[in-house]
C-alpha cells in the first residue's frame, strides 16, 4: 500500500464517519421546502391609489427587504418574488404562526428619534412627527369607523433622526435580566445624534416606531456612536423590534390580498415518490456499473454509496432545504459522479488493450481522465453559479435550490470519483495486479 493511499483511506473513513454522525444526529434535521412540508402562501399588493405610480425599483426594494425579514424568521428557503407591477408573492415553508409572519412582513417599521423637550410621553401613545403630519395609524384606528371625524389631533414633534441613521441593531440584557435593543449609528447619524444630545442634556428624546411611543428617556450623556432602546420588552418583543429595524422600512405600503395555508398531503406524496424514484435510479446505476465493469464497477459502486452518504451528511450539516427541484439537482449530480468513473475506467481499459501492466494502466487511466473530469465539472459549476445568481436576484427559490444541491453534489462527486475510487482501485487492483492481469473478463475488458 502506498503511503498516500493509506492517508487518503483514513481521510475517507473519517469523512464517512462524520457524515453518518450528522445524519444520525437529531440536531441536524432534514429541512423540507413548501412543496414537501406545506406552509403559508401570501399575496401582497401595493396599498396605494390605482392612479399612483409604483416603480419597478420600489417593488424590487420591497422584495429584497421582505426576503431578509422572512429569512430572519428562520424560514427555510422562502420564496419572495414580484408578480406583475404591484404584487409580491411569498411562500413560507413550515410557518407555525401565520399572524406573526404577516405582521412582520407588512410592517413598515419607521423608527424616529423625536425631540419632545421637557415632556415625557407615555409608552403606546400615538403622536405626529415632522416627517408625517397626517393622522397616525392609532388615530385612524381610534376613529368611529363610520367615516366620522378623527379624534383631536396630537401635537407635532420634530424628528431628530430616523432608522436610516442606524448601522447595526441587536438584543441584549441588563443585570436584572431585562431585555433591551442596542444600536450603533452611521457616521452621519452619529454626528446629528451627537450634536442633539450634546445640546439637550436633561430633555426627553422619545423613541417612536410607526408614530407610536416605545419609550421616552431623558438624555443623560452625549451619544455619538451607539445607544439602547429600553422598554418593558420580552425577548420576543426585543427580537421582533430589532428585526424590523435591522431590515429597514418598506418604500411602498402593502396590504394582504390573499393568504393560503398549504397542507402537507401533497408533500408526503411527493416525498414518497421522490424517495422511490431516487432509490430506483441509484440501484439501476449500481447494477449497470457492476454488470458492465465487473470488479472496477464494484469499486465504483462503493464510491457511489460513499457519495450518497457524504451528500446527505453535508445537506443536513449546512441546513440545505430539500425541495423537488433540489432533489432533482442531487439526482443529476449522482449521474455525474458515475460519469466520472466511466471516464476513468474507459481509460484504464484502453491502456490494458494496449498491453500495459494493470498497475500502470490504473495510474495512467486516472491521470488522463482527470482533465476531462475537471473541465466538465468546472463547466457545471459555472452553470450552477449562473442559476444561483438568477434565483437569488429574481426570487426563483426553486432554481436556487436546484443550483445549490447540484453544486454541492459536483464537489462531492469529484472527491469520491477521483479520490475514493482511485484509492479503492489502487488498494484492490494495484496490490493484486499480477493475479488480475490476465483476468480480462473480471476487469471488464
């Protein structure tokens, strides 16, 4: 046994053991997409008058912000895409609380730091600010609901800065276990905030979210780079606020056009059909390699089994979401793993027909096949990158999932087809080259 072959054998065994550990570990569950596990489908429409223009740029910004928000919910492979000129389609696999998701998606989350002078405003109060002197949301909700006059308007307070002046937002706790939101400021925001807090010591700087008071602390220090938002927050409240602020405001208000809860019945049928198709396909490939290439084919089958184990281990470790297109990408990469073995074995057979010694034929076959394997896989990876970029930018999560699983499969297939197959072939064929040299049928020649 060559020293390098022994090292590679140890690495292959360790990789298999690691993959089996991940597969058997409940902390790494298989994540399923909407088509396999059900979830929530939401159609949103721009909540503006029909005659008001909604630009494509605004809608694309809305899509990107919502995409970041739903990802913050922990949703696996959400679909967020523009439909027409004024609509956004959202698919949320496995969502357990639709109301929370809808509230987060629709919320505009306009954060303002408002100068209220010597006046401390109570939490929950709705106010007017200099950015929007129209009726606040709370005032509209407090109206008689029959087209009557809105309640007496609140005074208008000047806005110092908005959430656009924030750089980062997070959640922390104090020594008493009370949750609060931390934030850091941009350079411009820090300059404005610093000047205001320096000149207004002892006055109130009220923090307002969508015209509703969160807290009204007294300015006790100059704040130029970072600060906190305190209040009677639970962990969920603080995380929700941080998420809203972190991902900004929607440039276009949205209303829910329709919602649909998608059940898992179709998903169960699809999973069963996919598993059945995958098993049949893999068995067919294993039998073909065994019948056509005999002993080398048996070694290739061993490498293919290693490929399947490593693939599922990596999918689960990375949290890859499995949808029907993603499963298709995996099955396609399985065929590519076999294709690499075919190139190698055909090269070996050519060398044996020329009269080369078996051990030399194995080394030559792998070295000559490597350039073809490398180039074809690089071409596939370039295509995966293009598909992934397309799916990422245009909300086509099905295309994105296909590209991800195919790319992972290509990398793993290069490892198993070149390294695992080569190591096994050298160990079995190389060490028994003299005995097998004349066994043409057993070598598939």
